[in-house]
């Protein structure tokens, strides 16, 4: 199923005009403050994800008296330009990390739940790395190593071919994107981590993504891993349509 759906995705290689100078102006976001709320849920979308796709997540949060913040990043944040991709991910990290801190201070939230979908598990791991302002993490169809997963995933083979034409090997890319690998970025020790995987995932192959939970558990982190008999897109769709089964906000 993942292979079939991936064929209908818009394949791009370049950054579509996104630069380190204009990324911030191209990021869209939506914040819904629920008066009296003590918790904040922050959603980072998958590659090309749109704000409107998170409406059920927002509704679920609001019903449980939890404030909601979501982002929409331009597709060009991820491209066949390895140095630019790394720089853009770091800028995204700085933006989200700073805003979480500011909102917790301004509204006196005592809990922040960070949701990272698919590709967002990479730049999201930069956000939650050693971050005392993130109290809980939900990873939906995550990868464990951006370079490794891109090289073997069915949706990103055009990137692999482009990198190969540039003379860049998988090993080189893994080294260059070392800091973008979720498996190398660990949350603050008391942070709870919930990882949701699709056993039939071919976009971020399950044989790779399942390693993330093992690595986190070896670091004595509070980790729960749940595996669904689904592919990448169906697992994400399940979360977007029925978020209450994934979220525990109280």
C-alpha cells in the first residue's frame, strides 16, 4: 500500500526556494489557547503536512481543556541539498523550542506534549533533546535515522538517486546528518515517550524504525512502543482521524 500511495505523491528534489533566510516567513502556525488550560499540545507535521489535517487533533485537545499549537512547514525544508536540509532543520528546532518555552512561561502551562509525525521525528528530536520544557512525546510513524531511512524508504528513492549522482554515499550522508538522527537525540530523563509504529511501513521501513524504541529503552527512558498492522500512511491517517486513542492529555 505504501508503494502504491507514494506513486501519487508530488516528488521534488530542490528546496523550492526555501532558504535559511526565508524559512521563518514560510512557516505557518495555528495556536488555540483554551482559557484555564494547564497543558499544551504541540504538533509537528509530516513532510508536506497541512494545518487543516490536524483539525481532529485540535478538537480532541480542546475537548480535554488543553491548548493547541500546530505548525506547517514548507516541503522544501527537506531536499537533496544535504547541508541546506541540516541548516533548515536546525532553524526549525530553534523556532519551535523557543516558542514552547515562551508559551509555557506566558500561560503558565505545567505540561507540554510534543507530537512528531513521520519526518518531524527528525527535526522534532532536536526540539525535545535535553529539553526540560517538553514533558511528553508522541512519535507517529517515526524514523530512527533520517539518512538511513531516506536511503531505503519507498517515498524518497528520488533523493537517493540524486545523492548518488552527486557522489554522496549512504555512509557519508549518515555521518553528515548524524545530529538529525532521532536515535542520537535523547529527551530529558523524566520525559515520557510513546512510539507508534506500522509493521507494514515501507516509507520508513519498520525494520529500521523499531530500533528507536530499543535504543531509548536502553537509555532507561520512560518509553512505550505500540505496533499496528498498518503501513505508513494508514497509521498516520488513523492518528489524524482518531487522535483520542493516541493522546492522553489528563
